[in-house]
C-alpha cells in the first residue's frame, strides 16, 4: 500500500490485550461455551463470595450496562446474606454498581482498584482539546440501559450512532450485500457443529461470490463483535446480541459518567488483589477482612488470581469456557476532514485479510476532525506486531485512505 499522504496531527493506540488489569477487551464464549457458563460463573458461593461483571450477565455480555446490572445483582446477594462489611474488587462499571447499591443501603463497603484510576475498561483520553474513549464508547441498548438513564438525568450529551447505515466499501472490488449474506448464514448454519466446522460446511455450499460476501459478514458481525478468531469461538456466540439498538456515544467521554458513578464511594486506588481467602466465616482480601466479597475483575485477570479454597468445579468449568476477546482501537486526529462524511458517522471497511474494519467519525461530535478505528482478533497481530504506536497509527491511516479511495466522491 502507498505511504500515507494524510498524516495525523495526534493519535492514540490502545493495548488492552497487554494491560495486566484487563488482559483483553471483554468476555467471549470459547468452544463449547454457552450462556449457562456465564450464569454458573456468577453463582454465590457460601453466602460470602460472588464473581460479577459483564462476563456473568446473559442479557448484555461484553457491555457496560451488562456489567452494571450484574454488579447490582451481586450487591443484592450481599444484602441477602446479611453482610455488614463488603469488599468490592474492581472499580469498573460492575464494581461501582455494587458499591453504590450497598452504600445506598448503609452497608460498609470499600472498593479495591488495581489501577491508578477508576472506570476499568472505560477510559477517556485527551488529544488536545478533544476527548475520546479508548475503551467502551457506546451506551448500548439505550432505551433499556440504566447507565443511559443516569447519563440523561445528569444532562450528559448522548449522540446516536445508526449502525444500520454504515458508509462501507471493500478493498477487493464492488461491495456485496453483506447484511443479506449474514442473514442467510445465521438462518442456515448448522449449530450442532463446532463453529469453525459449521462455517466451513456452510461455505462449501456457496459460489465464490457468496463465499466472499459471507466472509465479509463473518468478519464484521462475528469476529469484530466477539473479538476472537472463529476457531476460538463457541457456536453460541452467534446468539449473543451486539450493537444496533439506538446506541449512543458520549461526546464528552465515558469518564464523565464514571465520575458520577464514583461519588461518595470509598475507593482505594493502586491496590491490586492477587489472593482471596474465603475458607473461614470471614473473607480475607489482601490484609482486609469482610463478611462478603464481590470480585468484578475481567475474566482474563480472574484466571490469574489465587482463591483459598479453590473455586468450585462449576466456576472452574465456566472459566474454562470463557475467554477475553481481543479488540484494540486507534484514534486519529487531523487538521481537516479529508475523508467522505457519513450521515450516520459509522464507517465499515471490508479488507482482505481483515484489518481496521469499523470506524467512528467523531468529527461532528467533538468539533475537530477525529476518527476512531477498531481492529479485532488475529488482525491485531498482523497490524501491531513489531510496530511502534506511531507505525500502527500510520498503518491505520493508510487503511482509512484506502477506504476513502474505494468509496470515491460522495455528495
């Protein structure tokens, strides 16, 4: 590909997969995994320990409001157990939900957070005067999202993204009807087989044009959503709902919302937890004791923690069937918007092999030419390996240029 001719004035590249406090973006169902494994992971243990977070929520896994709702569930479990002192591990959306609920009931609660900030996998960065989210960026399922309701009550700006109307192009020719190919695939794929086998079997029934369209559909609607290669995903991942329900972004950044959620809580930053001893009637977390512990760390980190006694077989089996999806983001800022403008602000790029497949044009929302590109699964290794952040940003810029060239002049 030709060297980028539009050099960004500022950029930010994420590394969630290497972040020791996340080890990935969000949970995904590994081969053989089902929604039941999510429920199993969140079972209350001996009325003194519960794992909570987006990974345990079956209605909105991988989403911030799924984490919030599950944190509320965990708080109710602590209250039902009669806990008077609760330790919450993690100050992401699940941990903050639990702590706020407990505080509202007058229960002594402290939050231990490994990072030097709150928010977990939500975090707003600044590029000059512009704020952009390097983690979660949308309030999804907006009408039923409790975090959206809080944002509205606080008067935070919310801008809808219409995912049904992307400005899309393909790198290898005319763009096929990707959504039609996806609908046909979902209807006809054999769900009794492992996902990779089911896909191979389905592809064998198609002509070359159908294979191309279906591959684009899988790259965009499955791999970019679940954030793992199909060989590492359960067929049940096809049934986990994603974007597209009035989802709104926060032009002021998620951190504005997190600041509201942390008010009046006892949060202790820079306090990682590696061991939880729940062998007695009280739970020991680091040097603190409590009646009840709510652990909200991401699945990837949870697998590195030491529990005494070990987690029961049910939870261990659940963890074995849950992994962390890999999703990274690059935010590019320019002096002018040189790329075609989309009325929805949502851009799709069908590359071969897949690369920066999804873009959000933040320009109108933040007042300066800025775009955020997403990349997932094994495409990350192809684009990140051996490169500096600057080189990654320039490669992403080249992909955006290729997309713009494929789109051509627009009205």
